[in-house]
């Protein structure tokens, strides 16, 4: 499975490392070249040169999501930023791509309704600063079984929930789902 991570700041780097260690192919994108450079150095230190090929660095969102099965955005938790990224992802990603967005305050039902894939959107309802602060030790579950809450819009499919559950479980978390009715 290929995971696109949009935003290579602390959360994006952390997610890239977690996904790579779980065996996923990762494409990490950021509009700021300096963030990509920092991410590349961080991942090189954490993964070593032999594992680093599991992570690729994209210069555009289109390049990052072209073959993605799962796209996770790490943009600020503000309505305008989330709407902009959802519109871009919806236009550029293949129809099968599932979107996951970290948000504590926005409705995933509302965000999903602005796409042509309202059945393939999920919100990660967790403090992302806390999540990115989790240690990622080799050989142990990255999240150490910590429960995370995922909110789904009314039209979400069982396939979407299964893929998202499998992803978060494989990086060491215990996903819990609840419906977001807006």
C-alpha cells in the first residue's frame, strides 16, 4: 500500500517514519523545500540508508498522490486550509484514494461533503502535537497500543474503515471509530 503524506513538518516526518517502519511505501510532500530537506535528514538518521528507499520525496501534491491508496494531510487545522487541501486531493488523487485528516475542531462530514468521495474520508481526532511526540523505537509498536479516535462521515464505507483501521493498527495504535453527523 502506498501512503501519501502532505506536509513534512514534525507530524509529517513522524507519520512518514511510522508508515515506513510498518512496511508501507511513503511519499512525503511539502510546499517548503526546507521542510523536505529536514524530513529527508531525519528519516535518513532514523531509518538508515538501506531502509530510506521506502520513503520518497515529492515536490508536488499531484506527484505525491498519483498512486496513493491513503493520503494523510498535515496542514493546519483551519477550515480554509482543510478545504483547500481536500479540493486539491480530490482533483489529483485516484478515485480509490482514502483521505485522513487530523482535526480536533472541524466536522469530517462537512469536509467530506465538499468532495466526490464522501465515503472515503476520515478524521483523526487526536492532538497531533501529542501524537508526533510519541517515540518511535525500533522493534516495538510505534503507538504502543495507544487508543486513537477516528471520526467518520455518514456515508463512509466498510472498506474505508477497514483500510484506515489496518493502517493505524500496523503503526501500533488501537483505532476507535465514531460517526460524525456534522
